[in-house]
């Protein structure tokens, strides 16, 4: 890809993220870190090349966090892209840290949230973050805070940082509708980032509600995460379209609701091109019905 190449990331249109309209096909930087999202990249130069190719292809929304590495992906983003294009929206997450073996731990008291934000700003070379997602970690299923528990103690400190001008917009991650509604009594919420994909459909109702509220939904693990999607029906639809199963899974997400913003991640130029090409893939009603059956029930 070159600066004069076509812009496949723009093929799926745009949606509001804060006060910006971003292309619905974005990029997630998590996989640029080493194995297990820990340590340096396998190939530093390849990581830099992927970031630059994403921007050249029209990506204007990058999802990252300083706990990827830790500190690895943000430093790579700064090295590859700073000074940043005016239309680039970089989104980070707060609320976790890594131990010395790469484990994921909550880090969400007020002092930790402020320190985490300032480290993100330093490593990215920014004076303020456009969007910060507050990742809610607790002792419930999947590491989430139990649905009935308040998330105010996580959101309020970040809202204070927003009032100081260090954060422009706030989102929440790993949350229920009730927790989102609570967060909105504290500050405006511009996006929600939960696990969701073709086979993991627990947020169907939530996505529809958020669309009605004009709030972006950004699914993490859109291709299954550490356990990639496997389905005979998905493979069959992909074969009919002469596409890869992962391209079809991304195209299905884009078609699922206009408020969905995608951030598939990769450390490979070839996979980046495949992911971006999914924005131009058209699924027939029959194909959508077959794919809907994968996550039914």
C-alpha cells in the first residue's frame, strides 16, 4: 500500500465517535505486542509497517492501551505515526495493569486511573486523549463486575480528568446496560466496548439500544480473540463469496448495525489487507440468514 492507494477502510462508511466521524473499519493495536500481548513485538519493523499501512489505507481510528506490552503498542504508534494526522482518533483503555509474568490485574483506584492516563499520554506523545474507555474489571463472570454493582467509583475519577482537559470523551468496557445507564448519569458516554462476534451474541439487545441512543459499539474479539471463530456455516458462506471466513465474519458485523465500529488487530501486512477488504464485501440476505444461525440462541 502507498499514500496514493485506494482507501478500503472507508468503504463501510462512518459513525460518530465523540465529536468525530470515523471510518467504521478501524485497527486494534493489541497484536503488535509480543506473545500473550506481553513484551516487544516479534518483528519491530513489521509492526511499524503495519501501522503506517493502516493509515495509508484510510484507517482513522486506532484502539490501543498502555497495558498492551505493557507500554509497547503506544510507543510503536508514536514511533510510526507521530506527528499524527489531524483526522486520526486514538482510543485507549484504563483500569488494568500487567504483572511481571504478563497476568492481567485490576488497576482502577483513582490514583491508578490518573497514573495510567498520564502514562498513555506520555508514551503516545499527546496532551489529551480523544477517547478513554474505562475497563470495568471485577470478580464476576469473565472478569466483569457483577451486573448489580455500581461502577461509579471507576467512572467518576476519569470524569474528573475529563474536566481537567486530559480526556475529551469517555467510553466504558465490559459493562451491562444498567452499568452504562449509571455511567451516563456521571458523564456522557460515547462508546461501549464489549466482547461480541458472530458466535458470541450476548449483546444483541444492547447493540440495538445503543444504536437508538447514538452510541458507538466497538466489539473486542470480533474474530474470536485467542480462539478464532470456527464454523462450517461460516466456511461455506466464505467459499461461496471467494472470501476468507474472517472477512465474512467482519462483513457480518458491519452489516449487523450501523453503530458498530470494528478494530480487528494484526501484526501482518497481508492480514491487514484482508481485514480492510472486508469493508467492501456484500452479503446477500440468504448469507446473512445462514450466518445469523451460528450465534442463534
